[in-house]
């Protein structure tokens, strides 16, 4: 199945980059995918999944987690501040922390629930006005503010501009992470995850290459 092919390609990319086998985590992006496709990937042994919508994830993953123990769930889509409480309880990692208002809500929810998912700060590496994310030159101040709230981000995430060579964006994200002492890099999707691994990605987000094309009309 496609999952096996993607896993082989990840292992090959790790080797080509001189990195240890298993140093890259595959996040299978299951948003808007039919249940039978996701369940087939669960049956095949995949346990790390990414979702873009809190409500969608809330409706399906509690049951799947009972049936397939050990699932790790990552929030990889835009997160509304009013969904922060639910997100803290549901997800093991949030990749789209991009503003202080959300950070405050996450800090409040984490204190109330006694748990805090791994946090990745989304960086707008292409300085695109229509895209979420902290601008590169604002990142140090933002990280300082997060730590002042008691939040300790583990890494950075980016979505390079569509139609551009992604490699310079991956390289920039790695440099920004190194400057802030952050070890995790969420970057690379179906079309470019091997390039991301070459530049140091620790998490790659692959959806359609595993599950097939999404049908948003369903």
C-alpha cells in the first residue's frame, strides 16, 4: 500500500541525509478522508495522524483511539482561540501556534487540565500576507513571550509558498530553530518531504500520497 512506499522513501531520505533511521516522524494527514481509508492505515500500523479541524477530529478519534491504542494526534490546521480548550484535551501536538491570543488561551487550558501538548510555532517563511504564521524577524520576541507564559515550544512549522522552491524555506526554518534552541521541525508534505528531510525535518505531513485524493464534496 501507499503507506509502505512513503515509509521506504522516508527511510531512504534519512540515509541520504546521513541521519539515523527513525529520526523523522511521519504524520499521516487524515483530514476529510473516508473512514475506511483511515482505518486501513491504522490496521497497517501507522499511529501518528494529523487533523486540520478540531470538530472533525473530535467526532472520530476518541472511538478510533479505543480501537487502536497508542495513537498520537497532531493539530496541523489553523486553530481558533475558542477551540483551545478542546484542542489541549484532544491533541498530543499543536503545530499552528501563531499569535499571542491563542497562546494565552492554550496556557489557561493547560493549567486547568494539567496537560500541555507539544507546541510548534508556525512561521510565515514567505512573508505572505494571506497566510498565518509569525514573521521570521518577529520570532525571537514571540518565543520570549511564550516562555514568559510558561509555554515551552518544542519546534517550528512552515508551509512554503505554493509554486516556489520549498528548499530555501526549509533551510530558513532550520536556521531559525537553531537560533532559538528548538529541536523539532515540522516541514514537508506529499510533494516535497524528501527535500524537507534533507534540510532537517523531524516531522513530515503526508496526506494524499498515503490516502489518495480528498473529496471535499462528500
